């Protein structure tokens, strides 16, 4: 479990909290740019009356307190999996329950995978709508900027994604002070607006929201789809928990983010009542004219930061999916020596960039994008609430009545927002659903493909004891040199070794069976990285263990003084590395549809190679090819 944030000295906790502000809260922190506007501007806008404004503000305050403060910060974030958050980490906590049947586990895991896939769709929309809504503030300043909003947005998005390789810790160190200034400005603008009409503070009473829903009924219910925009960063908050730990996120929310948001929404509402014509963009109209251009710049910076929460969350989800065997091995770069969750995944980064640019070009305005926003997040929130119930019972040992009451309360809230957002599907909400469906197919195809491949290769595996016995009964011709065979299993013989012996009829004088493992610690001391055992003279089994910040270097490991002198005396350039390479053929055999088999074969071909990952010199690698019919 990630305990860095809870056991760190105050100075480190402060810096981590500041960095968390820059990464975790950017998304929810920029909702004031467009959330209230969507309620009072557009084809389905409400009239700017005191009852409507007070009712909407009351619903916004209730959503922030119930969904973010209570549900996520105080409740869901307790369900961490070794410090990691997010839908897949939560799913892996639920699945091992002994009381669940096999069919129940499969069903729950399918739901969890779909929730993870939905997160990618949300991660594409958030950067687009956040940056676009901020840059649109230039149009408030002067219409001359209208033709430049989209090009400027695209340039900013390209710059944002190009900085991801620096790591969330370094980015957060830069973003943290900026977003702290942003929340200070949100608070100041809110207070400025509240002073125009202090009676607006009465909207903190939830009865205004209840009265609004009762009065407007169906239209009031549909307005929940716009109100939901104020909490769209909640799931990203949970997914990014592994980057910083629970305590910095907790402190940042209650001491900085929540007060700033409440003040700003109240200020916007107060200004609306004084100047109803400002409904087209109440956030920017709240500012004095002299502060408009600086505010546009700061808003753009905050919007860039808002995108970071979803980008970091997508990296975390990808890493978890790879570990669970639902995605092929991606290039994953660890960017921090203190936090295991701070990673960079290049392939995901560039996929998100391409998608967000396409969204900006397709939807053109943040109001259009708002119609596509919400359905993915509400679905994921429903799944999170459902799964946390299982965690509360199995891990927290809550009594059944308490677990049911809490779960039903949150399900009622989530279901209301979900139903209100269903109306957005035909207006753009189809996009995140389409993306989620495609990613879910890829995940299930990869998982099923690996199962079929393992079954097809089963006959290729020979128990190590049986192999040694065969060698003693029928000694092969031994040739000079040292051969290294990578093995994923300590008790079986690698297929590459079997094929080399079968086809070349020879065995090297020295043979090493190497198994490499990665532990969830930053570094493993060199003295503890290597363990070896002599199976027979000239046949050794070696286990290498690395930390997540260590770079596995197989040739360097074989020079360890812990190994017998006979092995270390072999020049590194004369060592041969034998790897298996499977050529996968799509067939009509039972298992998967041919189109899925072709997708699996494509993913397998493009997964990161062992040669690159383990720093093996390519000119010393011998690949033993095998054709396997799926």
C-alpha cells in the first residue's frame, strides 16, 4: 500500500499536496468555466429568476458535498488497492471474494472493465472542453478572436501532451502553484459577486434545490445533466490517488478546492440575478473589465492543468490493465523514485492527443462538447458505488444494514444524474460510449487470446525435472559457449530451449534459465537482485528481481560477482540469448471469431519486445520461431 503521503514529514506532505492540486483538481476546478452557463444559456436554458438561480445553486452545492466530499473523499477513497485507486483497482478488490461464484466474478469483472474503458472516453473529452471553454473567453473580450479560438486550442493541447514525458511529479510542481492561484482567484471573484447580492448565500439550504425539482419536474430533472458538470472530476480524483496518496488529496479538497468552488458558484449566481444578460458566459462577466485578459490567460493555464487529471488517470488505468493481463505490454516509464503510481505511457498519451484534437475540430464549441460530456462519468460513478458496497462488506466488515443504506443513498444520486445524462446520447454522448465499446473489445480480445495461446502452447512446456532426466539418459552434443533462455515459469523448460535442442541437436556447455520479476518497491539493492540455483552441473536457474524504478539489464546482471567465476569469465559479447517468438495464425478453430484473432495477432506483434525491455544486444539474440494456430 502506498503510505508515502501518510508517513511523510510535514514539508514533504505540503509539497505533495501542492502538486496534487495541480494534477488531481484541475478538472473539477475548471468546471465553473462552463457548468452554470449550461443551465441558463442555450436551446434548453432556464429563465434567470431568483427561484431558478437559487434552486440550481442549491443543487450544485449539494452535488459537491454529497458526491465529492462524502462519497469520493471520505468513502470511496478508503477503497485503495495497495495505494492505487480507479475502477480497475477497485474491481480487483471485489473479485477475490470467496462467496462469489465463478459466473459472478466474470460478470463483475466485465462491469469493471467497461468502467475502465469509459474512463478513456472521458479522458478524451475533458482536455477538449476545458481548454476550449477557457480560450473562448477571448470572444468575450473582443469578437476579433472568434476565428482563432480553435487553432489556439489545438496548439495548447499539443503543448500539453508533449510535456507528459516529464512525469506528473515534475508537472505537478509547476502546475501546483498555478492552480493554487486559480483557486484563490475563483474565491476572490466569488466574493466579489456575492457582495453584489449577499442573499444568494441562502442557496446553501438544500430546500431550494428540492423546491426547484418539484416545481419544474421533467425540465428540472433534465437540468441535472448540466448540474452534473460540477462534479465530473470526481472519478479522476479517485483514479489519481496512486500518484499522490490519500491524505494530500483530502487536505487539498477541504482546505482549498471546495471553499473556492462554493464561493465562485455563489458569486456567479449573485451576478446573474443582478445582470441576467451575462448568462452567455457568467464566469467571465463576473470579472471586472480590467481583469478580463489576465483572467483568460489564467483560465487557459488552469484548463491545461484540468486535462492533467484525466491524462494521469488514463496512465494509471492502462498500467493496471497491463498488470491484470487485459492489455499487451506497453512502454511504461516510471517518473518518480517516491511514488510508484507516477508513470508515463507514450502510446496512450498520443492516442489521447489525436482524439482531443479531433473532438475540438468536430464539435467546434464547448457548449457542443458539453452535450457529449457526462454519460461516461455517470456510468463509471454508478459502477464505483456498486463495487464499493462489496468492499465495505468484505474488507471493512460493515454490518449489512449500514452498507445497504449508504450504497442506496449514493446509488439514488448517481442514478438520477445518469438518467438525466441519457438524453445527451444522441447529441454527442455516443462518442465516449463508442470509444469505451472499442477499448472493451480490445481488452477482452487480448485476455481471451492469451488464454487460447496458453492452451495451444501447453504441449510445448516440459517439466524441468523431466527435461533434466532426459538429458541424463540421452546426453546431447555440447558446444562451447554460454546460452541464456528466458523463462516465465521456474518449474518448466522454455519452449525456445526445447526447440533449439530438437532442431539443432546441440546444447551449450553452460545453460542459464533466467526468470525476471518486478517488485512494487522503487529499488532492489544489487546484493538482493540475483538468486541462483544449480539444477545440474552447467545448468543453472537464475531469478532476477528489480524494483519499479530499476531498469532491468540482463547482460549487466550476468556480470554479478554472486555468480560462479566460470560464468563470469565468459566475455559478454560471446553470450547467446535465446528468445521465443510466436507467429500467430487466425484459424477456424473454436475460441474466438477470426476478426478477433487477427486483432490479437496484431496487438501481439506490436507489444514491446523482450530484447528492448531487458537491454539485450540485438546481435546476440537468437529467436526460435513457432507458428501457433489460434
